[in-house]
C-alpha cells in the first residue's frame, strides 16, 4: 500500500488525528482486548508494576519509575515505545515533527500556508519518536530544549527569530516519548526547564519566548533515596508526574532464573558442549536472593539482577575453560566452580562496612547458604543414610575445580545412590554431569553437618 506523500493525499486517506497519549491508549486497549502480552520480556511485574503502568497510559499520565539499580526501569521505558503506531505522518523537513494539519513551528506553519494541500509529508517510524537522555550534572538546557545557533545568527538572522534556534531533544521528539534516566541528577535550573515543558509548554531561550505546545509523553527514572532527599529534585516537578510506579527485584528465585535465561550471553561456537544443570542455575539465583536479605549488603544501593546474569556467565566460563584444558567434550559447571564468581560479584555488592577480605568472606557465606538451600530443595537427609554409612566406614572423596570428570567415576561406582541422585536432578549419566551432581550432594551433606571437609590447595576432601 502506497502511503500519502502530501497533505492533500493524507486528508483523503483514513488517517485519524490523535495525540500521542491517545495513540498509546488505543494501542494498549487493542492489545488488552486481544489478550496479547503488553510488555513481553518483563518478568515478575505481571501483578505488580505492569497494571500500574497500564493504568497510567489509560489515564494519559506522565510516568516516573522509582527503583534501585537493575530493576529493568530502562527496559520498561523502552517497552513503552512499542505502543506507538508503526509510523505517523509529519511535515517534511520539520525539526519538531510538525503535524500535517496543525504545525507548531514557524517553519511548518509557513510551509503549510504557502503550499496548502501540496505540502510534502514524511512518515516517521516509532524509533524516531523515542528519545532517551541519561541525566548528568552537566546536562544543559541546550541539550534538552535548545539553544540559539550562532551560525544562523552570523548568516544575518535576528536573535529573536525562531529560525535561529537549534532545537534540543525534547522538541525533536514532539509527538513521541521522551525519557530521562536518573532524573534527580539534573541541576535544579534544568529541572525548571523540564517543568515548563510538562505543564506550561513554554520554551525560553536566551531571553525570548517561543510558544511550542509540544505533544510529548515524559517518562523518568530515579533511585528512591535520591528522589526523596531534599535538594535532589524540585517539588513542583515531582507534582507534574501523574503516576509514580515503584519497581522491585524478582520476588522469587524462579523469576530470577527466567530473567537470567533470557539475558545471559549464549555460549556458542565453542570447541566443547556446555550443559548447565538446573540446580546450578538455582544456586546462582539463590546467591542474589540471599544477598538482598543480608544485613552486610547496602540494600539502598540494591543487588541488581545483573549480578545473577554475570555470575551465571562466570560459572559457565570456568567450566568451559576446565573442559578445554582437560580436553573433555562436555563442560558442566559444578560447586567447585563457585569460586570463580568472585570477579563478577565483588564489584556489584556494596557493603555497609568494608574491611580487607570481607567481600570474599561474604561471597563464601552467600554461596554456602545458596548450596544448602538448593540441596534441601531437591533432597532429604534421610535418603542418604547408606552413603553416610560408607563415609563412617572410611570412604573419602576428593573434589576440585581442575579435577577431570573421570576422577569422579571410581567414587560414583562405590555409591549405590548415584543413579537415584541423577534421576532426582534430571541429569544424564555422563561423566561431567555425574561429577557435578556428586559435588552438590557432598557439599550439601557437609553444610548440613553430616560430613567433614578439609580444603587444601584448591581441592577439598570429604570424610566421615
């Protein structure tokens, strides 16, 4: 289908005039009626955050998302743009996406008056109607609203001439969505400029006033602590946001697992096959869940879901490295690989107090708690009575990060419960999978105070 190319052709088409808020609302209603997911890929917000966002869109309100780092605030904002029409018409050559019927810029008004129905139009896709700005202390009015262009003045135009203005991000996203990340980081005078845009629609540049009735949905994000501290954000600006939506971290390990599954870097094109057991995924997610409840961790800073993503990637990478070095065909992460998480964890946890070595001690504590929790989720201590009896009779087992999977075969042959353990974990009877499963059981029994453990030079020995 050929799209109209002039205002006259557009008037003869089925195009209907709508504001950006009406557009978002109508497209949201269409998805809700069709039973389609409104914001696919956002896990854990179905019954908490998303209903509030949908209400705000239906009400035509500007939005601010409050939450700690790693709570998908930016993803939420970008998901809003999917509710924009696939494309809309605008006067060709306009810097502010002038509507073909009611332009707001001097350029658009003069072109429409001169050429009437022959005025050329262009079609804007939704990507060109979404702008995102990370607020920083050095963000200027010129960045957001605009500034007088000295080159245009040098060409002979007057300072008060609207044609001398080089528009900023906000006017250029007219008829779209403008997002500000970390809103409290904007200087107060810049917040005042944003305030005027949201309410009065006045833009004042270099002492003269340009009336631009912008059609923009403003969305922002902020950390709750910064948002409520006096001096970080002006009260009138807070009052302009119609909806304040509080985000949160995944409330269950299952939600965390789903997010990690969709965000993790795929390990493809490697010389070894990677198999990541479900129980090791659970251990990684449980570490983050425990960190969010640990008093040593600064909860105001938060524990991002990125911690789980990075930890799972590090866990897999360590297993792959071992398989390559030992020339094994399959890499399976196991409990002894958890030490590799130090590099991906240390920089993402902020402690209330810090002393040398305290971060590594905390990680070790979190890992032990996670392993014990996952062990108890899959097994009961009573079912390991025969295995514990073997340890009482003198059985010892050595495990280690760089031990080959074949080294566990002799132990597996002595343990009558090996087949049942693999079945309970839904794991194949493959050497690397057997080694990982045995390490989970041995470490779980040790943490449950049923086995002793001695650690020496990167290896550990379990005995009765």
